[in-house]
């Protein structure tokens, strides 16, 4: 049977924080996570993913407003219907 100094139940962001700290303290650690992806909701589909998507969308918008295409200007990006 394997022995550990710390057993972490769950694989979310709190578990990762505990695992990182345990590693800093040179503790032999096991993480038990059932069914959910490692990283938990926040990392995989929640706040982290949402913030990344918003950041990239804003980056694309800023880029599109500062680049002039041949035969097209930035005002055409905001028209709801073609003229």
C-alpha cells in the first residue's frame, strides 16, 4: 500500500492550491478526483474560460478597429444590413 502525507479530495482550483503548497513543503501528495475534469468548473467552463473568451473577443475588436482593409473601412463592421 502506498503512503502519502496528504490526500486531496477533489480536483478544483482549491485542490490545486493545496497541491502546490504541499509540493513546496515536500509532502508526498495524492489527488482524488471523480468524474469531473481536473481543474474543476472554474478552470474548465466557468470564470477562467469566460474571462479568456472575453479578453480574446476584446482583442479582436480592438484589432479590427485599428486595421484598415483595402476597399473596406471600419464603419462597415457595425452595419446591420448591407447597403
